[in-house]
């Protein structure tokens, strides 16, 4: 294991290891679909688009 020149938050040690999503081809085979018929979203994407209440939170605020 590599040692870092700084300390990390101890809470990070309890986080689960990142599990990447499955490839489209694997999902297509499992579901009996064509890979061309599948649209893969990133983990932070919503198929319904942005929620109106979130848009206000994303606004850029001017510096003071």
C-alpha cells in the first residue's frame, strides 16, 4: 500500500469500494435486447431531466 504525505479523514476507510456500472453489451445480453436500443445514463443523470427545485441551487452566485 502506498503511503500519502497527508492524512485522510478516517471516515473514508469505511466507505465501500466503487463498483462501476456494467457495460451496455452485458445488460443487452441479460435483457435480450440490442445494445443499440439501450441508452446508458451516468450515475448522476436523471431520465426525467432537471428538477425545478434543483435549478435554483445550481445558480451561480456573485462574489462579494
